[in-house]
């Protein structure tokens, strides 16, 4: 039973990492849907492309820097 206390920090790290992954996925899907709406329905494909590339790079950098 004493080993259960030793696993707690590892479980917290795993939980936090999983939460970051889920948040990144949700934000990326929202970005993707917004870019598709702008490009297909909104009629601004170049702006949607630039927003998609810039937003993806921004998301990757933001989540790489977060600790």
C-alpha cells in the first residue's frame, strides 16, 4: 500500500499531459473548422490558408513552451 503514494506524482503528470493534449486537439479542430468556413463559405481562401498555417504554428509553439 505504501507504493500507491509513490505513484501519485506520476499520475498527476500523466493527467496534466493528457489535459494539454485534449486542449490542443480541441483548439486545432476549432481552427481547422474556422479556416474551412472562411475558405469555402466565406470566399477568402488565401486568408483562410494563411490563418490556418499561422494558427497551427502558433498552437504548436504555444504548447511547446507551456510547462
